[in-house]
C-alpha cells in the first residue's frame, strides 16, 4: 500500500502498530483479503493502490539508495517528492555506484527482483585499476572467495585494456554488500568507476543521471523474464 518497505512492515507489526479488523497483530505473515479485511497502521486505514508504477531511474553517484537518511546528502526519494504515490527502491546501489535502479510501488515485482531464489542477473560496467590478466578473469568467472564465502561464477565480457586501467562488463546473480568492489579488491584491481547497466534482460538506455521514466508493459515483462546463465569472455 506504499506505507513502508517489507522489512519496515515487519518492524511495524512486531511493535504493535498494525491492526487487522480491529485486533492488534504482532506476528508477520498473516494473510489478508483486501476486499474483506480492514488493516490499520497507527489507527489509520491503509488500502492497496490500484495502479502499479514501475520506474527506471538512472541513479547518480553520491546519492543514497534509501527513502530517509538524516546523514545522507541526497537520497533517491528526493527525485520523487512530487510523484502521486509512494515509491520505494528495488534493492540497493552503493552511494558511489551509478546506473539502473528500479523504483516502484509493486511489492510482488520487487520480491521477484530481489529474492535470491530467482537469481536475477545484474550487469555492471567496471573500470578498474591496472591491466587484468587472463588468470584474474578466470578467477572472476569461477568465483572469488570473500570473507562471507565464495561468490557464484560471474560472466565477464567486452574487455578493453587501457594504459593503466581495464574496462569490462560483469554479470552476477547475487547481491551481497559491495560485492563487485570486494571481488576486484581481492584480485588486486580496485574499482575506479562502477555503473549498473542491466537487470535481467532490461538494459539502461542512454539517459542522463538523475532522470527517470515509467517503464512500458514490454519492459516490465523483460524484468520478469528468467535470466539465462552462461559463461563467456569477449576480449578485445
């Protein structure tokens, strides 16, 4: 209903702020029929929005992926203050990472895009320090051992070697905290610039950072499409 995120809803329920048909509930996961049941938060009735919005946002660097943060210079919510419904970001992009971020009020779609069981792929454009060798690329493709365990194999493509940097595209199907940066730190090639350019089959179009647009029905279907896992390199 746009009141809060799924995690925030759990916290509201556990703290006794939510009632179902006049009875306070403190256990998440209770089924509700929107046509028959009445849900209130802090005494105010909440109702589902009939219209679902899915928005492609090109997030700039130095913008925090949260709706509220008193310590953040700017958050993604600042770009949607005048939008008619409350939107929330799907997943996260680090404050120093730019690129494709989905904003929506569709909780079911957000669940499909973020739950690990769907293994939704995400593709990033990486500029890193130094010249990557073949063994570095092989380690990325096979998996990197981080402090929280091995990463799943990544897909590496469109490798370009410059004088002091390497640029490439990397596709992963998990979403650990600062995962790609930690992977490249582990192989000794810290990231200079990181930009997400695709989620599943939906790629970020050529648009200015800080701008957004509503996705078409066909583009939303691309987001829902199951990813295809394959390993490849394309060096040149």
